[in-house]
C-alpha cells in the first residue's frame, strides 16, 4: 500500500510545502494527496496526516479508505470536536504539532502527545565548506499588513549598517498553486539549500524558522503582529521555545484592531517611525546560536513515521 503525504494545492505559502516535503523525506515512495479533499479519496492508502487542518471542516474526517497516522498535526477547534470523537478515538494517539492542539484533544478525551513539527526532522543538504556569510530576511511581518507598513518596519528594524548587506526572500509566492507538485518540491529543495548555507535567517514565519533550526542555521524569530486572534498564538505553544526571539520593536499601531488598521491605512505610522527600535547590530555582527534542540523528540517523530511507512 502506498503512503500519502498531505499537501494543499492552493497554498501560496512555501512553508506549507516545506512541511509536506519534510514528511515525504521520511517515507520510501511518497504520493501527494490534497488536504482539503481527503474525504473524497476512493482507493486504499496509508497517509501521514500532518500540518494545519483545515479550510473546510465539512470535509473532515478523511475517507474510510485512508489508514492515517496523525502526527505533527495542528487542528482548529472545529476539527478537534466531539462530533469527530469516534474517528479520532479509532486512530489515537494523536501526535500534535503544538501544545494547544494537544490540549484540545485531551479536552475531548482523546489520547495525544506532543510530536513537534515534521520540519524538525530535516537535515542540512550543504556542508560546512559551503557555508556563506549571507544573512537572509524572510518575511519580517505577516503579509496581511499593508505593503507600505511592512516596508516602513523593515527600513527601521534592520540596522542601518546592515541594510545593504542582507538578502530578502518571501515564502509567499502568488503562482505557487500553478506549479506541479514536482516543481514545488524542487523549489523547496533549492530554498532549503540556501537556508542551510546562511550565516543567519531572520523571520516571522514558523516554517522558515523550524527548518533552519533543524539544519543548524542560526535563526532570529521576530514575534510581531500575531495578536489579532488567539488562534495566531495558539500555533506557537511548544514551538516558539525552540527559537531566539526578538519582540522589543515598539512599532507604531501594530495591533489588528479597527483603530490601528485605520491609522496604518492613513499612513500615520510614518510620523512615528523613528520610535521603532532596530534589531541590535550584535545579532548580525556576532555568531548567534540556537537554543539546544530536543534530539529525543525528533528521533521519536522520525521513528513513528518510518515505522508506519514500513508496515505495509
């Protein structure tokens, strides 16, 4: 029986594909299956059910044709609900990507454990001789801030002496859904190779930070703009502790409230941009070391997926 890897075909976020790629590297002959249509699958298949679930909760649970392994799973409360109790009970224990998901399962009486994210199992495709001095800035702010606000923060957050020495990259790629799954996985490989060689990656994206940590690349995580709803922070529990965090920014009108949104749209933030605190240059000048990684957690994650794949 083949082993399926969940992906989201409509995603414009490369981080989604990085999660799928990481899971696919742990099975022998992976096939990729659409996350939002698992309920419609009509042939027998084993599947690694990992990542964020999901845009359409009406399409859950997956087809009875699927033999699932729930691991590195993050679910909304509309999914982890008593209406799906019998399904989850049948397939427990559930490996959870974060503590919030773990607590949701425990709240409805489902056996669950903290597995961490599949991206933590990635290994570096480069070697020490290939290391560069590149510092890569990857999406300092969430894309749902306006472009001019993001540019204002970026201009003031990066130390002046480094602004012309760093590289910029974004995980948000508009034409990503038009690419084949092979093209998408090839793009992931190229991006991961670049990250693995970098001196430092500065980002506000979990699925940029975690792959870099797994590959031994120093990361500075910008914790900013995740306060509109509790859902934005729920994804962090148990994950953010693995990162070097920078949040002392003092950005003008950062909240996702109506008033702050209006002030940003009117451009009033320009008047207060001098109050923004730049990241200390020492983060760029001196070597930065990631917090110790939980090797036991990662080995258990790999073992569970590989064992599931081999039991054909």
